[in-house]
């Protein structure tokens, strides 16, 4: 039993190492993994009930695992692959995984940085324009006050002229 427990822990470690090593170059998506599992299960003509029994978990738990609200349990991945008769890689990645080359990754990063730079400049420009509009509103307000003062002065001068 102790050896089996060690083996399970070691398999978990291998799975995480595998997943971490491919994270940057493969598009891993929980829903895609679920779709691979569902397609393989149906291809092998295994029911949800049968799959749950083989995994020694509840039928509802397994159904939720396939539907999506339940996160894919890494501890079950090796067992699911074994039951479906496929490698863990095929289970996680499907038959034809999209592998990005280093060049594609660099291009994606370059585009990401470019769009972030454009976005930052846009935000700066918007902020500067808002400040300029606020400054203009203040100047207009000041001009309106000056015009009002000028009207009062003119009215006062006209009333003095009439009194003479």
C-alpha cells in the first residue's frame, strides 16, 4: 500500500511536470480536455455510469467532471487515460495538438506588448484630452465672468453718461 501511495504521488508529480513543461507552447483548455475525454469515452462506447464505476467515484461527480462545473481532477487523469486506452498526452491534447513554435510565441508576445503599448498611449492621450477639455472649460468660465464684468462696467458707464 505504501508503494502504491508513493507511485500515485510520483505520477501526480510527473503529470504536473508534463503540464508545466507544455503550458507555454500548447493551448491547454479545460473544456478541450473534457471534449477529448468525452469523444474518447463515446468512441470506446463507455457510459458515464460505467466510467464512474471504473474510477470508483459517484456517477454525478463524473457527470459534473465532463460537464464542466467540476475542475478536472489531476489524480484521475492517469486512470481515465488507462480506462480509455490512450496516453495521457492524447487525453490532454487530443490527436493533433496545436503546438506553437518559438517564433510564434515570440510573435504573440511582440503583438501583446505592442497592443499594450498602444493601449497605454491611448489611455495617456485620453487623459491628456480630458485635462485639456477641463482647462478649456475653466478658461471659458473665466471669459464668461470677464464678459459679465465688462457688461456691468459698460452699463455703469452708460448710466453715468445719462446722469450728466
